[in-house]
C-alpha cells in the first residue's frame, strides 16, 4: 500500500533511500503544505536535523568592502551556500563566481579553515534522479543588507534556506510567511546528524547529536554587509559572520503533493518515497581465468541502470562443483574478493542489481572456471634479523615444493637489487653468499636480503633476512711493499679522501716493509700539509728494503661520508 505525501501531517518524516548526503539517506520533515507563495499543490520539506556545518559565504579578498573582504558576503543570491545547495556537479566542480568579487569556500577564505567545501560535490550530486526531477522551482523573497539597498529581493531556487519570517522570528524585514511547523523556540531547535558531527573539522563538547545547534537562515543582518541571520541553539533569533564554517546547514525544498510514500514509517520513523521500476541486468561480470585453490580471487562486474534512478546495489552469488548458488555479497560496490577453497574443481559467479524498493534485475552469469589446486613453495626458517655483521657472510636456506614435477625459480636480492636467479631442486639446501666485494659496497646502516621462490603456477614464497653494517674504522696498507733498491730516506704522498670533522686520520710509513715488525713512522702532518717527509729508520732484518704505508681512520662520533678513494706519491 502507498499513500500521497500530502496525506502526512506537518512534522512527519520522509526520506528517499536513493537521495544521500554523507553516505546516508536524507531524512526530511514536513514543514508545511500548500504554503502561501510556494508552488501550488506542493509539500514543503526541511531536513529533520542539521546535515552539515558550512560557511554561508567565503571571505572575498578582492572586495573593496573591508568587512566582506574579512568576513564574507551576507547576500543570499550571491552566497556560496546557495550555489552549492543547487548544484549537481561532482567533487570540486560546483563552484562558479556569482559576481566579479566572489571567492570559493576554501582554506584561504573560511574562518579558521573549518569545513571548507570547495572540493566537495554539489549537494544535489547525492540525490536520486527521481528526487531531482521532482524538485519544484520556488519563488523566494529574502532580506538584504542596507548597503545592498535594504528591504527584500526575489530569486528562484529548488533548494533553499528559510527566512526569519518563515521560521516565525522577527528579522529586519518581512520575507514570506510563517511555515506551519514553526510555532515556538522549541519547534525551531535542531540537532546535527551523526555524520555531521563526525565529519566536521569544528569540534566542541556542546556540538553533538543530542543537543541543538545553530543553523543558518537566508536573510542578511541588515545593519552590516557580512552578518547573516540564524537560529540560535535555543530556537531564538541570532546572527553570525558569513564566513563561519561552524554553523548549521538545514535546507528546504518543495515536492508535488501527489508523490507516493510508504503506508507506514520505517525504523528511522520516516515514510519512504516510492518511485520504482526494476533495474537493468548488470552489463558484465569478470572472473579471472586463473583460479587457484587456497588463494583469493577478485570478481568484478559492470553497472546497472535504473529507470527510477534509485539503484541501491548488487547481489553476488557463487556456485562451485556444479552445486547450488549461495550469496556472497550485497552492496553498492562492483568488486568482491572471494576465498577459493583448495580442492574445489570449478567455480562460477552471477550478479544481479536491486533498488531501494526491493526490485531486482535478472542475473548476469560468468563462465565456469577450472580451479588449479597448487601449493606454493616454502622456504625454510622464518624472516630473521641477523643482527650486526662485520664482513662477508653466508646465509643457508632450503626451498621445498610439495607438488611434484614443479620447476622452482629462486631469485636472491640484496636491498632490492637482484644478485642471482636459478632453478632450484625441492628439498636441497642453498647458500646466499654476501661476498667481500659486495660487503665493501654496502653503506653503514640496515640492509635486507630476500629469497623468493616461484613455481610453475605462480605460487610464491619470500624469506627476508635483515642485518646491519656499522664499520667505524678503516685500515689501509699494501699487501706487498713497494720494492726499493736502497734504503728510502724521503717520500711524498697524496691521499684523496673525505674525513668528517671529529674523525681521527693517521698516516704511517716505513722503509723496511719486508720486516716482520716494520718500523712505522707517523707522517700524518706531512701528508695533510702536502709536504715531503723524511724517514729516520736505518736498519732492516729482511734481505730487501721496501716502502709501505699504513692509513688508519677512526670515525668516532663524526657523521657524514668517510672514505679514501686514492693514494699516490713517490719516494727515494
């Protein structure tokens, strides 16, 4: 059963399940029926609660009027909020300048950046096509500021704010006539929705779903150019600066009286608007051809259209091994990730659309897919922190694949760079070797070794080993001293280096480098100043004289690059 919207009493709640704001259906309250000056045979709706906090208008930073430059514009016909309320545009596309000095409600133009909304979609973007088509154009009379000529002006809107007169308050002018809903302060009190509270950037203990809050009216406060009339939390008259993003939005609209609603209210206490035909079959369903037992599978499907524009979502069902169909998902998304049980032989899916009144389309059914029951390989051990390492090292591991006849490809990487790739034998132990040359190239800090094993069907396992390197000393010498025909008495050396402040840098030289215990002499000062140095040693135990040097660096607490890149020089 259904009945007309006009049969409901003033104060009754109404909603269209396909008309959303903040992801939830908007619940409206009947404010009047056949209201004077509004469209004939219409029902006037106002949101039951405050649905959002937004500024009336943004600061107009190019305006010659200092107050509008600092606090926004209080003229309804130029306001940002009027433009937003009546726009179907997508996110970030609803704003358009309403006059030459207009500015959008963004971070730069809203008080303390609270609830800027330039990037939002227009208010009507969340409305069902049926609701938008049913909105009646309404002649509006609103008060304006004295600097704009004072008195009232008229415009037409489909979504609008009430005037002071319409809510039963005395403003600066008479604009329209009182709506039947508003009889006293208590009738004007409005609480915010839960979504309004949770999404607001402005938070205070008194702003909650259980207490009334302030909400905007359409009238300018006539005495200045930037203040707007609003309803105080007590239901009394109030006013606020236009750029304040912490005051409530409570829109109104008019619908035709003959629109049908449900015979009884739902769990929200609201009667549901009825305009319904079944949606179309979803235009496609896609199931990957590669289906693996024990793994996840993502099913996607195409869109459905609804002639009444109240599509609510889709129902996805699954069949395996030719058995019965079972529901997996119901909702508005067009993708679902399923878990495939290992051992299934085949699987198929089908999807249908449904709308807010419960009408459903026929099914769109996928091809039946064969399930590949493959077990991925495993790598012995667990992901491990190997701690601090001091040089080249080996890490052993074993790769195992329970599925016989598989080809296992193993890839080893150091810090994400591939070291080697090879075909492994299941159950055999292998060694990941960090060579001395690779060790030298690693910087101090944390490093990662990864071993990834992949089988024929793409089943994969990865083992991760972490370790750290923290070398704080360098000692550099020649493995074989430089041959000398006679005792070396003097030499010069140049060392290309980067030694940070705070590190210790020492250079030693000897002329009896072949001895078991060479006579090392400190020549650091001569090397750092680029001077020739003289060696005092005049004895040796080996048969031959030989020149050698020894360079030492201790980092200590110094930070920054620390290296030696080349050593040069000569001796005699």
